C-alpha cells in the first residue's frame, strides 16, 4: 500500500502519518491550507519530489475532488485515504455566536470526511476488481465521540458522526473488498493539546500514534482506540448509566471556545483528536 492521500497533513496527526508512510517508501499526497507548512514538511520527507502538495480548504469540495483526481492520475490509483483534517474547539449552545462555530466543526469534521472519500471510491472499486493492492479509507474519530462532553457538544457530536458514518460506509464497501477503518485517538502530544489546562492520561507522541495507526490500517481493523488504555476507558464510558455518567462528568473541564473566524490555522487542518 504505497499510495497514500492525507488531509490535514500540515501539522499534528496528519503530519505524523505523512512522515510514517513516507518513511515506509510510500508516495504521500499532502493536503492542507498552508503551503509554507506543507512545503516544510515535504522537504523533511524521504524523496520529497515524490510527494505532491495540494493547498486547499477541505470544505471546498471541488478543490478536494480535483486534488483527488490529480493524485489518482499521478500515481495510477490510491491505496490509503486518510481524512485527518478537523476542528477541535469548545462550543456552548446558549451563545448565538457559537452556532457558526458548530456549523464549521460539522462541515470540516464530518462533511469533509465524506468529501475526502467520495472521489476515490470508484477507483478503489476498480482496483479491487483487478485484484490490485488492498484499499483503505480511514476516518479519524475520537474518544470524545463516545459520550457527549460538556462544552464540546459540536466536537463530540462530529466525532460520533464520523464513527457511525464510517460504519455505514464499511457495510456499503465490504462486498467490494474495500476496508473502512475508524481510528479514535486519545490524548496525543500535538500543538493543540499543549493548550489543555487539565490532566491528559496516557499522553502519546505523534510518532508513536502514527506507527500504531499504520499497523491498524494495514490490518484493516474496523475500529480502534489508540492508545489501548483509552480504549478501556471508552468501553467503560459506554457502559455507564446516564445517572452515573452525569454525576461524574457534569463538572468536567470545558474545551476553550473560539469565535468562528478565530479558529487556529492548525486546528482546522489537523485537530489534536485528543478528546476531553
């Protein structure tokens, strides 16, 4: 699986995954909004000339589709597509100014995931019919999508939606042999999580996350929480009755709120996917 297309590649998890796959000898399509960051990343990768750069906003579906078409034409297909772009900021429904932020989070975390996958499906079906290399579509969820968190309604909802959407897509594409993988990161040490003012258990480096994610993707695992310790936490959270969950989390720390146009550049391209 040597043809990899990654959105949100300029920083955080996206950049870590790009480094991981480039080190494995893959050609990596690098997608994000900031050309300077993408160019700097490409310069650090082995054989930088092999890795095409696509400067675009993932909510621009036409630009995203054009980038996918160019990547397929350059590489003769695609083996792995990772929708890693995302926004991770706090929202409170009572504030009218947060409604635009809510819309932006859903558009980027959910809508752009769909738009990232869509242009590749026909090509991947043809590859599988021709018994080419295995194909993977990878959605990035979050432990924050397991249960709703106070102050993170938009983010929790978007990540829950990614998980359920990928499950639906998995069933649609299973007869064609295309694997849909959902990865739910716990706390990863990215520039975004450095702003968190609360404890982050089982904090993991981006490089370790990327190595484990690549192994999960290669195996075609349907759903995995990384690190595994947060997977245990996620299972326990799912089992808690609402009464007990409410008692435990009603006063949980909130994500910082942001105005719609004040979302940090890196947030939109590669959210920390680091949850609560």
